[in-house]
């Protein structure tokens, strides 16, 4: 029986035994995991069916057609999108069996403890230290921009265990129990007033060596596994034409006097560019399915970030006097897991500034496109071979 | 491939299924064959020789192209054509653009589309096989916005007569027939008919000649008349032409961009390859983003056209037609910039790409005109 038939049979059986309309989401996700439909490319028993990752999108699409709740993919995105693949590659059986299922059912939320005040684009410069003590590690440092930390049970943590090595070589990776003593999570309010992110202070936090992923000193390559996994696990998601930020721009335009021809042309330029980006995502998804991925798969994040800023800025111009206001003011709140916030054009406008910083700044992405896709020579790297502790900072 | 259709929803619209945005093995082979042919037969040296002549046309080369079946691609098989789809034609246009080849394929595909959709049975049966064989070269006089053009039709005792002129007619120098719109339908008129004159214009882009076609008391009769409204005839030519031009522009942009990238790897200043400087690297990276975005729209428009999806064509064509020439003009301009002084010289090829792309931003309608059309379709403006 080929992969496709096995997957379709498993989906049919899942939907028959657990109708999405009458099954609580958490129970459905548990059954989905047990049926091997959480991550079809995982082995049987680990939430998968041992199939090719290119079938992920098919599963998401069929479950979507059956109106199954798939909000876990978004709400526990760090775990399901990035953590699962990391555990699969680097954790032992016992750890996988303990952690994967409650991750998928959202009983346990995950966060990623990578960035630090001194390690943003230059992630390998991170300074949080882990010092061995018997079969434990003692961790001290500060992490920042940690999505979901305030509701997380587990964190994916990269630490420096050997400052005498050059920066990429002295790192070690752990799974951190966020309930541990010495973990202090504080909300980090952004320019919209909301706190989507947190600062996480780690003071003499004890981690069992059993929670280490990969070898001591191999943390960089484990971290790369984490970052590479995101798109694979979530599957190609191509928005409908005219949705997203451009829909807000169109709505604002239609509510306006729309008598400004220059602005009308600007709206259409942005609409065309949004459609071009959408078609490029569609093309990338077709190419991945066909097994012939090309540069179109690497340009979308950069394009989207820059376009989203342009569109949300345009919308404020269309709003005119309302573009001077912040409806509801700046409430210093933190989002919860089950509330879907109402987002105003003003909030979108402000939030968009982060698009070209988070998940790789536009400048770093241009370096990556230039060097890895176009093959241009790299920047000189002055700290590459120096022991980390000797690099000026 | 049975498992791929469900991955994404927007590929299914109306009755026909739009092809995925990847090349099939056959299309990839067609691309490779086209690239090899153009590389061997129309290298830059040949482009320069041809563009120095008023017609930029080589009969021998045209016959080689006919032997490859390019003129026949969009012609039904029972009329001497190859019966390929618009996607395959678009694949060839991307390669023509990459080579900046002075082949009158754009006008030929536009004329083919006009005959296919608006020709009488007799016109189709006589003219399409001749076009397919490379024996008849027909062009379409698509009115250019802002040009002081017009061809009047009047009835005389001896029959109908055409007077006036059409300017900026694409690849008309040396063509055997011209499609022209009048106040009373559109006509196919042989250029050797009494009263016809084709005067070459000095074109910004010497690889794509333009001409002014003059009509002085030119006799036409029912055999010359195309079926349907003249506006529809021109719209068919403009739509098909714009999609192929968009695909050609993807090739032009890709060719100029690749040239700039290679130069940035070898040109050294301040002791480093200039491509290692972020000011240069980021420019080329941004151009890659825009190039791939343009390519997606050009491919999509060709696929919409291929399945005659009228609703999708109404959106996809103005999207590609407004974006691709402008993108190519920007990228080819950046290619000159990255090349620096040498890129501004006549002997360097960078200007050939830049001129081809710059002319394309006006050739079949400005970006703004296409966006107006899109705005009307979407009921946005």
C-alpha cells in the first residue's frame, strides 16, 4: 500500500471515529497523534506514519476540509513547528514518548530560549552559561523575545558551556522545564502595548543532564535543526487571493472618498505585489510537492516582511484622520491562548515594524539570499576563529 | 502526481484546472532546447549584427526557428500548427528574453491569436499554415496610448478604402501583412497592396523594431475583414501579447541579473570582490525577490490563458502585464549599476537588456494603464 493510500485510510478512520463536530479539540488531537497524523513523516508511535514530509500539507488540507480544529498548529507553534523535529532528531525514546503527545494536544506549551540582549542576528554570540555539576547543569543568563514563555511548560534552550571555544563550538542544547526554580518570566511590552513576548531570567537553574539534546558542544547544530524544521512541519500554507493586510487596505479604501487617483494607483500596485507574493508561495508549494524546490522558496519571508510594512503604512494614509488615533489606547496586556484578538489597522501598522526583525532580519535574509542562493562572497568574519571569551563585546 | 492536486486550493477555478506553477519534464526539455538553440544561433554577437539593420530580421534564422516549430506553437494541429498550449509558448518567450533575441515572435504570436479567435474559416485555412511554415509574417497594429494614430474607412464606388496611419507597430518592418482596426471592424491587409507603406521608426530598443504603417487609399474587401468587433480583435492581440511579453521580461531580467551576479563575484575593489559588500549584495538579493515574484505572475497568467479561464485571465493578465516589464526595467537598470562604468559602454551587453525592458514598459500599455484595468475588474477604483 502506498503512502497516500495509508494516509487517506488513516484520515478516514480518524474522522469516522472522532467526528470533529462533536469531539473536543484536545481529544481529537490525541486521536490524531495516535493515528500517526500529527506529523506523518515521524515514525509510527511518534505521531507519524513514516511517510514523506511532503504529505503533511495533504493531511492539513483534508482535516481542514472536514472542519477539524487545527488551531494547535498555530497556538503551540514553537513546539509543534520546531520542537517536535528537534526532539525526533536528538532526543532518546523515553523523552520523545514523554513529550511529543502532550505537545500536540496542547496540554504542554513550548517556547524557544534562543535570543538574548546581546545575541540577536548573531545568535551564536549568546552568553547564557551552563556549568556542569555532577549529572546536572547550573544555568545562568537572560533570554529575550520569548513567545509563549508565560504559558509554557517546556523551553528549547541554547547555552554556552565552553567559552574557550570559538562562538559556534562551545554551545550546548537542553530542554528546560519552565517550572524549575530560578526561571523568572517577565512580560515584554512591545510598541503596540501588548506583550506577545517575554524576557526570561535564569538564575542558578538546575537541569538534569538527561535533558540535554545532542552532544556537549554540539548545541549550534541542534539549534539549526530547530530553525530548519519550522516550514516542514507546518506545511505550505498559501493564503487566498486578496486576504491579509491587503484586505484591510482595500476595506479602508472602500470606506474612504477614494477620489485620489495617485492613491488608487498605489493601492493597485500593492495589490499586484501582494498577489505576486501569494503566487510565489503557491509556486514554492507546488515545487516542494514536485520535489524541485528553487529560489522561490527562499524569497517569501523577506518579500512579505517588507510588503506588509508598506501595505499597513498605506492603510494609515487612507484612514486619514483616523490614522492619528489609536482606538482603545495602549493597553499593556498579554495575549492568552484561547482568545482571538481583534486587530485594528493601527495595531497592524505598528506590529508590522517587527516583521523585518523577527525570524531573521531583512538584512540577514538578504545576506543569506546573496550568499547561499546567488553564491556571492561572504562578509569578512572577524570573530570566527577567536575563542568566544576573547571577542570584544 | 495524483496526490498533489489537493495541496492548495486556488489552482481550481471554473471548469478548467490551471496547471501547477512548475515546469513539466516536457516543458523543461522545451526550455533547454530553446536555450541551447538561442545560445548557439543567436549569441550576443549575432544580436548586435541584426540590431544594426532596419528590420533586425534574418530570413535564414527565421526558417531555422520555423523548423523548430516556434511560429506553429499556438496554431491548432489541423491548420499546420503544433497545437501546444500557451504555457509552452511562454517557456520559449522566457528564453527569447534571456537571449535578448531579435526574433519577431511577439508579433507572430499576437497575429496567430487574432486569426485563431477572429479569422474567417478561409483566413484561418490559408494564413495559419503559412505562418506556421515561416512563409507569412503577420503583425498587429495595436494602438499606442498617446500616439496620434488612426485609420479611417470610407466607401467609394470602387469599394472600401483605408486612409491614415498606425505608428509604433511591433516588428512590422518586412512583415507581409498587418492587422489594423478601423471604425468598422478590423482587417488583414497585405503590405504589398497598392497604397501601403511601412516606414521604420528609430526604436529605443534596437532589438525590437517599430514601424509606422501608412494607408493611402488602400482597397479592402470582405475577404480582408476579420470577424467581430475591432476592439475585441485588438484586445485579443494585446492580452496574448502582454502575457508573452511578461514572460519574455522574466527572461530579460534573469539574464541581466545573472550577468550582474557573476560580475560581482569577480570584480574586485578595495581588495574584495564587490559582491561581498552588502550594498551590492543586498541590491542583488532584493532583485532576486522581485524577479521570482514577477516570474510567478508571468507563469500564472500563461496558465490562465492556456485554459481559457476568462475570469482568471481578467485578473492574472493585468497583474503580470503591470508588474513584469517594470520589474525587468528596474533589474536591468541595477545590472548596469553593478557593472559600473563598463556597464555604461556601448560594447557591454547590459544596455541591450535595459533597452528591451524599458521599451516593454510602454509597448502594450503602461503599468498604470494595466492597473486601471485591474482596478475596474476588481471594482476597487
